[in-house]
């Protein structure tokens, strides 16, 4: 009886505000700006090694670390271990986006991206700060929002590669057509297995956030087409002992991503009452043509987000897709929290997605009866329509928080379509400042030059 009463208490205390699961690289639970926004599992007794709520994750006070299988959602040992270079990198990157970086600064950045030691530090730095930065955006100007931290650090290790070597004694050029076809079937079977293994973890995570009644889950991570090609090209080289042709490379990357997206449907199906907000990707490519996972998962409880600079133009690095990307949101030069009570301006669809997750949570707070499908419909139906997004995103516009929240309020007394229609009449578009930037330089320097699982 005591356990049941404790469970009812935690449900009661955490149900006053929407819960936002931040599926990322962990959240700094001691950041002064976030401590009041942390979801807390009041059923668990902290650090006693027991599993009071019996969900299989002992001591999951603020969430769970699925990467290392423990409740440590941030590793504070990294604080103070980084040089000034990663901070300077983001500063110069921001200047490049606005066309204000000097030639010396641009050259410094280009040189750094060729330095293996710097790239290694940037990977650690990015993994360390990304989740906190995203979390801060999800609760910006929303004192009631609750952050459920889910730590996920994807690995680039592909365990089936070693097993494929048994098929690679002979160079691919020496094989008969029948042998080539057989090896290709083996390779695709291995890629299917890898996709299933990756998505199995995400399915477990979805079940976890659904089990804790998360209203919204933000996923600013994924595998883009170019990243998939690196994986599948390496697999091809292992089994065929030669480089793939461009046609073979594209075919295998598409096949692998299709398998990831297919398996991903089981992920979002494991938490049907949660709206998953996914970043569209930072390759500057068309997700309709070059699929990206998990943002291309087609489901009523999934919304895909492209990035813009304020309300002025689509970010040159942002992925898009008239059929596969739902809305756009500001995602350039977004200032947010990072571990250690610090702040950083970062750009990416990683920053646009939590902007939308923030709106989704506030919509849910406004009308608790709205389903993920309803919330998605309100967000897409209340955008500021932009001509430059006509063929880029389904909604053809950028999210408008005030209009979305008014539609949510109106939905308490009327149907959603009527609420959206009235809100469109009552709430004006967000004012823009028509920021000018040097697009030629911006595209040439490619301001997001580092490969990352984060979007």
C-alpha cells in the first residue's frame, strides 16, 4: 500500500506540467537555470541502489543513462577539461553565418577542422554540452515545463563487419554474377540486422519515456544520408574488397536508412501518447530524396523540424522535404545553457526541434485532453506562412507560438479546426527584421563542417 501511495504521489506532482523527455547526451541537473525545471521521480529513493517504482531502472531520479546503463545523466568530471578552442569554433561559426567573420578567423576554423586532436576534443565537447543546450531550449520562457533526461550516445562501431570478412577472400572483380548477388544479399542482411539493433535501443527508450508519461520527446540526433554512406561503403569494402560504385553506394545507403525508418515505427509506437519531435538534419539536403532517420518516420505522433534564421530565411545547412519535413523553427545562433552554468550560441536543426518541443509542451499544458496528433495539427496549422518554405516543409511556414497557444485555448470550447481558424485571424505573424547575410560566402564555407550524430 505504501508503494502504491508513493506512486500516486509522484504521478500527482509531475502531472501539473507537461513532461518533456530530452533524448540526447544528458542534461546538467545542477545548472542554475534548469534545476527548477527538472522532472523528478519521487517514488525512487536516491542512490540506494533499489528500484522502488519497479520499472527496471533503479534510482532513475532525473531519468536514465541508456548509454552506460546507469542513472548518471551527466558526467561532471568533464567540467573544466576543455580548451578555449571549441568555444572559439562556435563563435567564428556564428560570425560566418552572418557574413562577419574575418579571413583570418575563417582560416583558423578551416585549419582546425583538419586537426585530429581538435576533432577529437570537439566530439567530446559536443557530446558533453549538446543535451543541456537542447534541454534549455525546451523550457525557455516556460517555468512549468519538466525535463526528463534520457542519455543516448550512439556508437559508430558496426559489429557485423568482422563477421562479413569471411566472405571477402576474393576481390569483388573476380566474382561471378551469382557470387556478387549472394554477397550483396549477405551485406543487406547484415545492414538490416544493424538497423534493428540500433532501433531496438530506441524502442526501449520510447517505452521508458512512455512509461513515465512524457507528453513530448525531443530527438535532436540521427543518421543522415552521408553518414549512412560511410557505414554502408565501409561494409561494402569489407565484403567485396573494393570501393562501391556511386550507384551501389547510394543504393545501400538508401536501403540502410529505409530499414532504420521501418524499425523506427516500432519505436514511436511504443509511446503512442508521446509526441516525438525530431530534427530534420544538417546536410542541406532533401529528405524526400535522401532519407534521414529517425526524422523520416511517418506517424501521427512524430513531427519533423527544419531550421531557419529567426523568421527571415531557411538555414542553408538545414535539411528540408515537402513531403517528409513538417514545419520550420528558428535554429541559428541559439543561445542556451551548457554544463557548468555556462551558455553558448549553437546552430542546427538540433536547436529548431526543441523550439517546437517547447511549444508542444505548452499546448499540452493549455489543454490536457489534446492527443499528440491534435498537438501536431495545431502546430502545423498555426504557422507563419513563408514563400521560401513552400516547397521545403509540409506546413509551408515557421511555427508561431502565440497563435498555437491561442488555438490550444480555443480548443477547450470548440473543435480543433475552428480553433486554428480563429487563431489565424486573431494572432499576427511574428515580425521580422529582414536580416541581411552574405549567402555566397555562407554556402561556400559550409558553417556546419563537422560530422555528428546530433542534428
